[in-house]
């Protein structure tokens, strides 16, 4: 990541301080829960945190963790990666925040899977929640990755016929493709809105031993994040409308920065 601020500016310091504070609360609460479980026969675990029996400590742990994830997304979105393009509008900030949250989601999945493997094969105590928590995180990861791909313009694009067109035809093709995205999202929101609201209002759960509220959270997230993707697609189209016609070649797919980073890794 580069060091210059993209959009936070003078708020970068306060956001960093708030991130450290919420991470500290989450870590402290986690240690208290561990000590309580090991030495005081406490019963609050991952299963109870999503329920009323989790009590004050469970709520503090969950709220501080979610706040830390959000603030982490805000703070790390203020840095542009070496292979990331310059932001082209305000909505890029939303996309970048979501992308940083998704990147942290990958780390959380790795931690959960590592914990499950150790618990299952070393201590013969498999968990009831690891698989479903990974599924829950991966659901949002999949949705947010689509938004990030649209912001980075890294989605699959085939230029064989497109490059043969004159500029006016390219604009027409771009407009048509964006219209298809808008139509798809409109149909998706129209068809799933009532069901998404119903699942969220009754906080529908997964129906398993751990029983997390996956339907109540993922179902509304699908139309919401797809709407974000559509907004970004329209934003890209507006930005590209008056830009200079660019010829695409196979060399555009070569990421020299990533190649250099791989070489440095192999050298060490």
C-alpha cells in the first residue's frame, strides 16, 4: 500500500485511533471470555454470542468486532494498492471500503478453518459453528468481490469484436451492456424485496445446531450489494463516455508490479 491519503485526509489519525480502541475492546473482551470459560466455568461461546444468553459481554464482543471491521475497512481504503487504478468518483470510496472488509473476511475464514482443523484433529473436539461461520463470511465475500471487480474494472471483458468498432459503436455497446445490468438488478430487487424484508424482520436463522441468522442477513445483502454494483457500472459508463478511445492488447493483462513482487518473494 502507498502511504498518501486518498480521501480521509486529516481524519486519518482519528479513524486510526478509533480502530485501535475498538480492536482493544474486542481483544480485551475476548480474553475475559476465555478466562471466564477456563477458570470460572463460563458458558459464553460463539453459539451464545448471537443469542440473549450471551449477555453484556457477548454483545460487547460482537459490537466491538463489527465496529473494528468497519473502521478497518474505512482506514485501509484510504490507501491505494500498487496495482489499483486511481479512484474516479465518490462511489469508488464505498467500493474500496467494501473491498477492504472483504479482504479482512478472507483472513477470518482462514482463522476459523485453522481453528476447526486444530480442534477437530488435535483435540478431537470439532466445532458446531466453524463451517457455517465460514459459509456466512464467504457469502458476503462473494458479493463484495463483485463490487470490487467492477470498481477495479477487472471483470471479464472480451475485446476481439469490440476493438473493431468505431467509437460511436463502442459507446452504444457500453450503454447496452450497462442497460442489461440495470434491468437485471431491477428485476432482482423487484422479485426479492418482499422476501428479503420478511426474512430480516423475523431474523430468520439457518436451522442448524448453531443456527446463525444467515438468511436474515445474506438475503437482504444480495439486492443491496447488486444495486451498488449497478451504480458503479453506471458511474464507470459516465466516466468513460468522454475519455479518449483506448486500444486494448494482451499486454494490458500483464501486471508488471505483481510479477516484480513475486520475484522479490522468490528471491527471499
